[in-house]
């Protein structure tokens, strides 16, 4: 298990927004989507450092005294794409008593992965589509497998902040007794796109302001 190899971009320790408590975030590389607002374009392709699950676990274990109620968050990219590596790393971390959650786009409904994790954070991508059926399938899987899940959504002005969009999102979350955490769209990643020689599809879309967020929460709660 320790020998299982995977590709990661980086590890960031000290996040307070990627799950409960203080987290070390592992950014897996490779993604099956190309969201036009993606904040981590450097993780889209399966390149980056190759590491073994054992080596990475040993590195993460050094932070254990600081975690308290926190732990490790597997992010990316789409961590579910590197299944064997994810399962090996998760098993080693849990053996060491570390809480492990994954951030996912919810498009790979894999029961084995979901059952191995302590939780998942699913970001609903409804900016360019109204079809939320894949998310319903994923949430049902989490429920069946007893996996705790949270729902996030990047709020993009003019893309998914209309009343109907928010009502559909609230209805989906409500079916599972969940609320939605909105993540205001930001463009801090613009330079990363430039450095990579890539187009940032939402470069000309405005960022979400506090008033957009407030209005969207009111609409979500009205449902
Ligand atoms: S799923 Fe996440 S990492 Fe992949 S393109 Fe979308 S925002 Fe970027």
C-alpha cells in the first residue's frame, strides 16, 4: 500500500476553509472537467510530482499535533481520478488516526472511495447547465454509504445567481437535508492562467461582491 504512486501538484498546510478544523490540503493533478471559473488551472493535467502514498503520509503525519479536530483534505484537480493512490493514502492516514475528507466535483460516483473517506465536499457546477441529476446520484450514493457530505457552489454573477438557479440548488440540497455554502467567484487566479499560457474563460466576468452573496443566501433560504 505504501508503494502506491500518485501525482500531486502541492501540499498546503494551514487551511481553515477546506473541511472542519485546521487542514493540510493535498492538491492532486488531473481533472475530468474544465470549469470556466477554475481557480487551480495548474492542477488540470496529470503532471506534477510523482510521490508514493507512504512518503506523502509520513510528511502529513508531522502536522498531526496541530490538527486537533482538523486533518487532511484531498483536493485538486479531481482526486477521485487517482483511485488506487487515494485509497492507499486514505487508509494510511486513517491508520495514523487522521481525519480525511475529499473535495470533489461529484461526477465520479464511486462507492468504494466514498466509503473509505470520513467525508466529502461536493462543489455543484451549475454555472453553465441546469442539469443537476449527476449530483443527486452522487448525494444518494453518499447517503447509502453513510458518508458525511457538504455542498458548496461557486457563486458567479450573471451565471448562476438567478432566482430559478438558486431555487433548483436549494431544492436539491433540501432533498438531502443539507444547506449550501456559497463560494464567491474570485479572479485571483488570472496570473496563473497567463503563466500557463491558458485562456481564463471567465476573465471578463465580474467577481461576486458581499451584496451578491447576501442576496443569494436570502434566495436560497427562501426555498
Ligand atoms: S472540477 Fe475543480 S479542478 Fe476541475 S476544472 Fe472544475 S474547478 Fe477546476
